C-alpha cells in the first residue's frame, strides 16, 4: 500500500490519498496532478501495517467559487514499523484515526480536488478461532 501527497503551488497545499494494493488495483480520493508526488510506502507488507492516521483540518476558501469548506491540511501515518513524514501543514483542528489492537485496512471519506473528510476501516490484529 502507498500513500501519496502533492503540493499544488507555493500558496496552497492540497492532499490526496491513493492506495495501491498487491493485486495492482488502486483507490484514489482527492485531486490528481502531473506534479511530483511524495510517497510513503509500507516496505514490509504484510508484516507492516497501518495502525493510526493523525491529521489537521480547517475551514478555507476553496477553488473557483470562493466558497468556504473544511479541508484536511495535514496527514501523518503510523505503521507497526515506522512513522511517515508530515504531509501538509499542522494548523487547525487535530484528529486521530486509531483503534487499540486493530490495523487500518481501508479509507472512506469525502473529497473534491482535495480531502474534506477521512475515515478508516479497521480489523483486529489477531483473530482467535474457536474450534
């Protein structure tokens, strides 16, 4: 799985998440760009897995229509083996997506040219089978 970020210009940063899976499929939320992106990769999958996502959001003027909306301005990912660099700017209200003894297996949310809302799907780290 890989998580991506891009900087649109010197005045505004926009975040998006694109995940790549072992079977080659992709899932993408937020804008797209031809600009260079920074990538955070789980290097030891399946032994490495996401355990939390930290972020910040704030209300900003967005796009052509100059309407105000909440957008995610910063994301940081923590795995069982490493922590990503900070993608974006740490301003506004902070949040964390994490559930004890669980791993993150997917994302859902709301996006346009950037991320507005982000949620995670998780499953237990260990499943005990009763036979």
